C-alpha cells in the first residue's frame, strides 16, 4: 500500500478513499524573505526544494537515491518541513511512503503542524436541499475547498441553526442539539437543551485528546468529547419570536450527557440576543459577548459562572463591529463612517479597561471590491469572523459571489497584511441563507478518523 522509502513514486501513489474530499494536491505559496509573516530564508528554500521534488515525482518510478533530496535529511528535519505544509498537502504526504506516514501520524506531529483557522461558508436553499453547498477556505494554500454534503446533517433547514466553532460543527433544532468534529461525518446527538432555541451563540470550552474506556467506538477512544456553551438565541411560539424569554446559558457536560443551567445574558442584550445580532470570543477563560450594532460587551466567567457588568465599546464613527480573539488579545473589527468615506478598521482591546487602540485599516480598494453599488444599505451584508492570526471580512450577498478578503495579523499584533480571497469555485448555486464562521481544524482528528 505504501512505498518503502521516500522518493520512490510520487505523492499520488496511495490515498485512502475516505479522504477524497481533501485529496486535490495544493501547492502552498512559499515566502522568500523574513518578516513577521514569513518563514526564514533557509526554511523557505527547503520547502521550495521539497515541492519541486514532489512535482517531479507524479508517477510511480524508480528514483536515483543519489539525487533524492530527502535521502540526505534526518527524520527530524523531514518532520520540520512536512509540518510547514497546508493540511491537504500533509494528508497527501502521509500516503507517499512508510517513513512519512509514520512521521505524520505520530502523536507529537499534530502539535508541531498546527493548522491555521479555516473560513467556512454554508449556503442553504430553502426550496431544493440538493442545492445546498459548503466551502472552506485554507489561508495557507490560499484556495477554496468544496466540501461534500455528507459532512453535514440532513436536518439543516429553516427551522434549524447550523454553526461551527472550536473545531466542531453544531446543529440546533427545536428539539435536538448535535455536533461533529469538522471534516469528520461523525454526528453525535446530545440530550435536549433544557430551553430549545434557534440562532444561539455556541462555543467549545475544552476539547483534548485522550483515551476513552468505550472500546466499541474508535473515535471516542481518541477524543474527549467537548464541553459546549450555548448562549442566547430565540424561541418561537406560534411562529412568532418570544422577545420576553431571556434564555439561560447552558453548558454541556459530555461525561453525564447533560446540560447545566447558568445565568442568562444580561438584560441589556434582550433586544438582540441571537447570533444574528451578536458576536462572541473566548479569551482567558471567559466567553465574551458583543452586540454587533449596540456595541454592548459583557463576559461570562467560566470558573464562577457569572456575567460581568455590561459596558459599551464603541470607537468613533463605528456603524457595525465584531469582536474577535486574535493573537492572544481581544480585537474589534468594524465598519466606520468617516468624513472622507467609509473604512474598515481593526482595534486592539485591553480586556481590563476596555480601552481600544487602532491597529490597522483595510486598504480602500479592498473594501470597494466587496460591494457593487452605492446604495445606503450596501454595508448591511458585511460580515467579519476570525480566530488565531486571521480575520476574514466578506459580503454575504450572492450577486457578487460572496467576495471576501483576509487580514493576517503579525505575532506582535502591530502589523497586518491584507489580501483578496479568490472567488468561490464554480458553479455556485443560489442560496436563501448563507452561514459563515471561522474555526480551527484538527489534523489529528482527520488522520485518526479516516486513515487506518
């Protein structure tokens, strides 16, 4: 099934069939000079030689060992090079030979090959379910991946809420709550929420790998099920929203398969307590909730299970804004109405004082490419999500094929690099609703869930 040594054959010699939705080999963009966003010159050169050799080895053939670049590298250096590749390229490489497979599937490799957060778009057609589509954008390889519908539950509909966070997909209906690791079609239904709701904020408190006593489920042996927090949302009574019902926070205990009740969102958020009006971020053991339009902010202490005092976080000129946990700090990303025209700004937030300082402004040409009209309400469809070092800004209107751009924040949070995201791969269907989110993904889950 595997080649005996690296360099014999090419990266396409073997691929587990269940990984077909991730199988298209993608060449990353390697950077040639050091700056806060780039690898060192030495590592860049090694990576480029690695890609060059793989491109020259696309058919099974004997290779002169004296010309094989990897014959001269130790396994440690090989691991260092492999860890710098995008996720799909790493999965490809795990099928090249026994050595690479053993390196990539080793428990410590996943920690060194930390994948960047991906940007997800799920398009929902309320009339023809077959027209639903899902896409994921990998910022490392700068490309969209069309995801198979088999990854998603068939129950996604107008009466359900689908979202992703912390490496998991979540689906909420009036009576059920279920989740699955991102890119692994292994859905698990929990006991029902004590208060059914739609469009809540959902987050993962913790998820770590460990053994499990259940010998009948290989997936459970590899993964501790997550503790999940569900905040806000709305209830429908007779087809109408119940604005008087301030729903309690619920935290899922995977060991007991039960939900714990906690204090609800502060009353200040009652006029807009769903994910359509709120953004959220985990930071230093607190779950922050922020009003996209109201600019109210409060945090839920996960240890004491209490809400902080509600404050207002509104930089001058802000129209709409979104709270993000980025580069080990809270950041605010928002659209501003300035005398010289609209702008999209980033601010760093001091979580103790709630003071803000400007970090970056999106280049005007990028902001203009997100819209195709001068109508007053054209900015209403602007959305923003992010985690880690990436912030994604996009337009959820179909007429522009959901244009988007990404901001990469440097390790010191003082520099930002903006770029346009490529268009979605055609064909793109018409949707009645677009669901978007940003989430980390786990190479370990993919390999353990799919590669024997």
